[in-house]
C-alpha cells in the first residue's frame, strides 16, 4: 500500500496583528479536513495592501504569529515568504512548498471574500493546479464562488469571530483593550514595539 501523502494547510496573511479569528480558521480547516499541519505563512510584502497603508515590519509580524500558535499542536508560523523577500505572491509559495514537501498534498486556506477575488492574483492558474482551495465560510452559510475551471475546492465552516486586524489596529490606536481578541504575548509585542499608535 502506498504511503499516504501528508496533508499540509497553508493559511497566508499579513497578520498585522494576528488574532483569534486566524486561529479559529486554522483549527477549523485542520479538524474538518484532517490536515496533518497548518502553516500560517507570514507575507513579506503583501502587494495588494502595501501600496495603500503602512505594514508593520515582517519580523515583528512573524514574532506575533509565532506567539499565536505557540504550543498549538499541528500549527506552525512559517517565514518562507519573508526569507524569499520581495513582493509576496501565493503562486511562488505554493511552488516552494511543493519542492520542500514533495510527498504532500497542499491545501490553501482562504476566506470566502478572498476566494472570490482569486482571479486578481498573480498566476492563479498555478495556485489552483498545485493546491486544493479551502474556502472558510463563517457561520452556517456557504458563499457561492464564481466558476473556477479545474479548481479543487473544499468548504470549511467556522463559528464567526467578529474581529479583523484593521479593527484591532483601530482599537490599539484608541487605547481600547484587545485582550479578548488575541493573547497576552501578542499584546505585549504591540506595546513593546509601539505598534499601531498612529493612523496608517
């Protein structure tokens, strides 16, 4: 009997800052699809965002993501996009993961809103050829995606976590506690590095 392929999930993001919604999405995909590992891939230069606002330093965002998944079985903070440098393209990351883990099946975990915009990505045909697209739907509804030729698509459901990174940045800027939306270690990094103190 051939050895079963390792099932690796990739959850990419800016993680500026990471929060419990990211963790919930990773856990939902891990549990519902039986993934051996979920790698939270920290973008180096998220090209669809970096032109419109200031992004925190990649090393700082990696440190916070490491704190988010610390002691979480099967969850890993991944720095491959930071080490690669330059603008971050998911197609490059999926290709790199295939080379690094040749006996693996890659699952790309995205929110429904992101999946609906996949045609705007760099080389989306490579992404879809080399990975299974995992669409995370919040609550009980399933978002209907546009027709994506040749795509392998799985749907995962999670309980809604009503927070976003932009809302957390606004709360920090306003002096409002974010304790219920992230963990103490991440909050401490934000304080120590004086993050989100001015509008970006």
